[in-house]
């Protein structure tokens, strides 16, 4: 039996958070969606539910000041967070200007998408330096409207941005983020000290082309960070030595594959992941840094998704030290990333952290197995071919049974 363990953070009821400036403490199942908590428990029905798959944007709220999908956000991930719904923007000056502009430009009809649309639009007013229609449309691409055709909405947002810039009011926040709702930094996640310190992700001209090693800037500062740790029942020196074997590490990481011959300081590969409702396969390159004396390392990578034309840049810093039990090793990870493109609309740090947690747990178990000389467990998950065969077999059995009952 594997002794590997994995820890992120402990979450238990009651759930304490700040909603529209008011501290609230309530009971909620950790996997209850934030939208249901807001609507059913707090009676804040301005947060609308549409697709409930993170696609339409009707449920958009602010989590720690950043737009996020309330229908995909687990309440357990919001402990200590600051939540702002459309009701909390009644006295907000930017929201007030947008409401007036929406009325003036006929930017709403049935109004169902309007709460989420206003929150997304307000985020753009605070972020964009000028009234660029292309960027506004990209920024609103995660909020769907079935009535207006978007012309009035875009015109309203452009007008508010132009008027505020003409009055000398510039953008105030969020300029480093990719366009589209990207969620909040929750829990152990933290950002850099200032926007000026951020290094933007370089655009990838061709999604099918992996970024050059030269593009991996050693001074990269990620937009989001979070920490992880796990323990394996092997000495630290043994574990750190294995981390120097790129092929062995890739074999332990679910969804990872090497696409080129690795060198001691660089590797080319791909990682297939699922974030929210979107599956993506990122292909890219990484630079590898190791310090044998203190058993620390850094992996700095960048990649792009050929299918969705999303791009990411990130880093993993790790330290291998002694565990609490003699003969064991504790691996501490600090993960940072920046995400751009369509996937940024769903790649909220809450979802990414959950994905990393699951990958980390599998990686820890696989690492333990490899160090013990046991076969690495096969990846678990849905087998599409088996599912299809099961469906066909079930259908055939039902048809045969029906024919057998005919007179």
C-alpha cells in the first residue's frame, strides 16, 4: 500500500466569506456551487443561472475583485473570499455609468444576461486603456446574449470607457490578465507585489509551433500562484536524484508525454488536461534548473493548445527535504502560471488548483510506486471506447428482449 500523501488545505463548515461587503457565516456542502449558495441561502437572485456549465456567463460574480463563474465555483473553495454580486454594485459609480449606457444604447432586452454582462463590462472599464472594440468583444466573449446581437452592448461599453478616459480616469486594475473572466486568487494563491513587476506572456504566432527556449524568460512573474506538498517513503537524496531523470518524471505525471529528446537543461513535450468543460492538449518546451547542494529545482515552461489557440506560461519550483518520519522525503511545490486565450475564460485559479491537486495526488502515488520498483498504476478515468461498447451492448440487449416479447 502506498504511503504517499497529498495536502492542499483543510476546508470544513461553517463557510465564512464576505458577500457584498458583509461578513457571512453559513452552512453549505463544500461541493455546493457558489451560485446556489447566493441564490438559495442568501436570496441574492440577481446572480442568474443559465447553462450551469460555465459557458454563458449569466452567473458571473466578482471573487476577490475578479470575474468568476458562480455556477462552476464550489462554495468550499470560497472560504475567506470576498464575493460581490450585482446587488453589491448598486452604489458603484462604474456600474452606474454602465447601467445608464446600457439603457441609452438599448443594450438589453429580456435582461437575463445583463447582471453577468454588467460585471464583465465593469471589469473591462477598469482594465482597458482605451475603447478598443476588438478587445471589448474579446473581453465579453464569455458572456452570451440571445437578444441584442451585442452591438448595443459593445457600444455602451465603448462609450463608458471613452468618456472616463476623456475625463482623465485611466485603468486601475487587472491589466496583466488575459481577456475574459478568469476568476479569483483564493486560499493559498497570491499574486506579485505590483502590476509593474509582471511579465506578460509572449503571444504564440502559430499554435502548432512550440515556443522557443529563448522565449522562456528567467524573470517570468506569474499572474497566479499556489502551493502544494506531498510526502513519499524514500530518502530525500533518492527522490531528488529521480527528479533529475526527466523521462521518469514524465512517466509519473498523468497526461504528460515527451515529444523530443530531453537534455539536462531543456525538454520538449505535451500535457493533456481538462479544465472545467474544456479539454486541452498543450505542446511546448521547458527549461530546467537544479541546485544539487540544497536539493531545489525550477521548471520554467511555455506552451500552446493547437485546438483552442490558448497559450500558457508557468513555472514549478520544488524543494526536496526530510519528512517528519525518518527515511521519508517531503516535496514542496510552488506553482505559478499565466493563461491566455479562450481557455482563460474557464481556467479560474480555483479550477486550476483543483486540477493540480488531482494531478499531484496521482503524481505522488506514481512516484512512490516507481521508487519502490512497482509498476506505475494505470491512469484512471473514463474510457470512451469502453463506454461506447457498453452503450451498444445495452441497446442490443434491449432490442433482443423487445423482439422476444413480440407475439
